[in-house]
């Protein structure tokens, strides 16, 4: 057996036998891995608490034919401790973990996705920005790393800059009035600017954005992500219920209206 070390973020865990767990980790060098952790469900486990979701850990593992074996785990940053007490940040973080798993392949190095995830969790835990803004910025940048960045400042069909009137997911993002097809969403101009700000890291603009444009952005980003993944991100259902409101009245509402128009 080959011994190796790597750092990573725990994405999820599942039970294995009576006392063990399978731990899914997005690592810096190896990419996404699944490894067995022996005895971590016992109350006297040496490192069971260090292998919980959201934890940034330094691992020592034995390489095996099936599941690698975790032999040591040292906590680098316990993001979960600061997220579990805040529902909006916890659900946003959970959506980040699930998305990171869906956008990576097992055993394939994914350094940029790993760095995005660590940065996103750190920003969430530091409470520097609204949780939904942080999540949408993470989703947009993760899509960009995966090669699916949406067009936001020019028409994805004809390349025209300015005069954007719609958002067409299948076509790749923003469309002008001439290229817009019936049924496409029609975001407000500030929504396009907010999405672009989140993609580029312009937090001054994002933090000053209006709530209605944040809701519209979240609906578009979620629909765009799930169309490219070809299946849903279950965690987003909980995020989308928190803080939505109707665009015309300003009253609380669900986000389904945006997704249905896309």
C-alpha cells in the first residue's frame, strides 16, 4: 500500500458497517476522492469530528484497490462550526458542497474548483457578504471553471454588445432583442450587471444591489446550473425558499416564477 498526504474539504459522509464511514473529499492535488474512515462513529474516535462536512482537513491516507483508507486527519479550518448556527449560510454552504461534487470527477485533479470552494466557505463563515450573493458568485465561477460561463455582457447568439433583452439558458446566456425567442426570461438590466459583478468579484456593486435583483439572479443562476448538470441540486431547494419575494409587490414569495420563465 502507498501512503500519501493531501488537504481537502469534506463534501459528505455516509455510513459503512457499524462504526465506519465513507468520506467524500475534494482535495487540492488528487481531486475528488472517496475514502474509508475506520471507527469514526464510535464516541472515542480520535478524529471523527474532523471528518464532518465543511471541514478543511489535512489527511494521511493509504492507497488501496477499492477505497483508500484515512489514517490521520488534522483540522485546518472548521468552517462548519460557524455555519451550522445560521440557516441561510448553512444551506448556502451545503449547496456549495453538492455543486463541487457534481462538477468534479473522481480521481481527476481539480485545483481551481478546490480553491473556489475553500474561498467560498471562508467568505460565508466570515459573514462579509450576504449568503445568497456568496453562493451565486461561487456557482457562476464554478460554472466558468467547468467551461460553462454564461454570456452576460454580449449576446450569446450574435455577439452584439448592449441592448440585452433576455436570458436563454440553452443558447448560453444573455440575448439581444433580435435574438430573443418567445418564452425566454427577461431579466432587468441591473440583474445582468449583478451577475457580471458576482462573476468578476465586484463586491462593491453586489453589496449595493437591490433585493429584487438578487432574487432574479439566484433564479437564473440556479436554472442555468441545473440545466448544464442535467439534474437538480437538491440543496438549492432550501436556499431558494429563504428570503424570496415578489418582484411587483415586494412581499415574500417563492422563486418558481423566475425558473418557469427561463
